C-alpha cells in the first residue's frame, strides 16, 4: 500500500480511535506513541545483477512500559503528527508504507498495513508480516531453483584443477628458469 493511500484512508476516519493489530487477537497497547516517521530510499542490486530502487515510509510505534491511557489516540491526532513530520520531511505519496513495532512479547519488525476494520468507535489497522523475495524469480529468471545454466544464485561451477607437467618429467623449481 502506498503512503498516499494509507494517509487518505486515515483521513476518512478522523474521529475514530486508531488501533493496530499485530497478530490475531493481539493489539498494540492503547498507550502507544508514534515515535517517528522515517522515509527510506532503498537502492539494491539483486542476485541477478539488476539494480532496484524504491522508497518506504516507516511509521514507528512504541509502547511505554506503564499503561498511560485506556483508549488509543484518535486518527485525527495521528494525522496531526503526520502533518508535523511533513512540515520538515515531505513524504513520498508513492512510497510503500510499513508500520514498525515490537514489544517484550513480539520481536520488533516492519509490517504492512493489511485490512482495515471500523466498528463505529475504533479504526483498526491489521498488520501483515513483511517477507523476503527473489526479484529474479519475479522477472521469470532462475534463482537456483531450476536446472537453468545461467541461474543467478546457483553455486559457481567447479573449476578444473590444472597440473603442471614438464617435458623432462621434473617439476619447475625456483631458479631453474622454467617459471
């Protein structure tokens, strides 16, 4: 999902409490803070030697150690934080949006916004895990998973070892002039 689409979805629900579900039935504590919003330009070269680039906007959530409130912030407050950030850092509306979260029971990771749910009082963003991928496979190239000779991730071919042979059967010795 793009940052622009995510932000527009939030704008449609300003009066609802904003909640994030990071696993089935597990929600970020209502005392969470939006601690920072990062914009990360990514430039990479994949296993097929192709350069790729994209931008990510990463919204970081933090749970304080002590519960501070019973209800999460409203969407409108989150959008005010976004506006404050965008005064200093214009965020690319086409960037991929990720939510970064972790606590003592859940390793910190970046997740994608998945489905959105509204129950009249709460607007819930269901987070889905990020995953690794092979870009060569998405271009219908091989990544060591087929017998193709030009497989980008296949082991390098075994080099044949050469043996030095001289005409008189002796090996070359330092100072003999053969090398």
